[in-house]
């Protein structure tokens, strides 16, 4: 489990692998038409939620894709506020990709960049060969540009549309700080 502590302006967040007990909260989050607009595979039924959760469990076990449920703790329990995913990791590869979504009630409160920064820090700490993380989004999603920038992902380029995305996109990237690169033997 990852912990993103509260700040003066940001809520405390807990990030953990998805659990089967998250099915109802997952379906509730996907009732939001804005979230459904930006995702390729919305989760609207209990069967879809079970498939989503089973895939998330398999992905963690395979070690190449890590999907975090992002929760905001309250005295009465925890509320699902987002998802952040680290994906497209390859054996010994230096690049990977991050993605995220934010539940409607949590938007505009800094949840996405706060959670994204926590997963980014975790990824660079966990995977020694990881040098760069990319965040991709469609060009007509300015909110994702703001999230990327707030989480330290700098705009890199416009990418041409490619299936299943119907519009051009942006690629933002965050690189491992130079001081964190593994040392190389001198020749």
C-alpha cells in the first residue's frame, strides 16, 4: 500500500491493489458520463467489474502492469476517488506508461496529480532500470494536461491519432532524476 500524506491543500490518499470488495464502488465511479467518455472499457455491470478486478489481480501477479485503487480515508471508512495505473513495463526496459482516472466527486481537488506523483515515485524506486514514464491523453482533454503538469510530467509532443483513439494526443513525460540513475562501471 502507498500513502500520499495530506498537505495544506491536498487530501490524504491511500493507494493499494484493487480488491474484489471494490466492485460496487468501481461501478458507481463509472456511472459518471465524463469518466465513460475518456475510457475505452467502462465498468457498468457486476460481471464487468469482476472481469476488471480479475484482470487487475492477474496483472499484479505478472509484474508488468500495476493498477492502484486510490482511496480517501474518512472516520467512517474509505471512499474510492481515483485509479492510477503503471503499464507497458518490459523486462529490463527503460520506459513505461502511466494512466489514471478520477471519480466525479474528487475532481478539482488535486487528487489525480497527488496520486499520480505517489505512483511515479514508487515506480522509480521499485524498478531500477526505469528511466522515463509517459502519460498519454487525447488532445481535447485539457484537464489531463493540467494533471500531468501538476504531477511533474512535462509536455513532449503531439502524437497522431491511432486506434482506438480517434483524435491526436499529447505525450507528457517524467524522467528519473539524474542522481537516481544506477551507476555505470567505468571503462
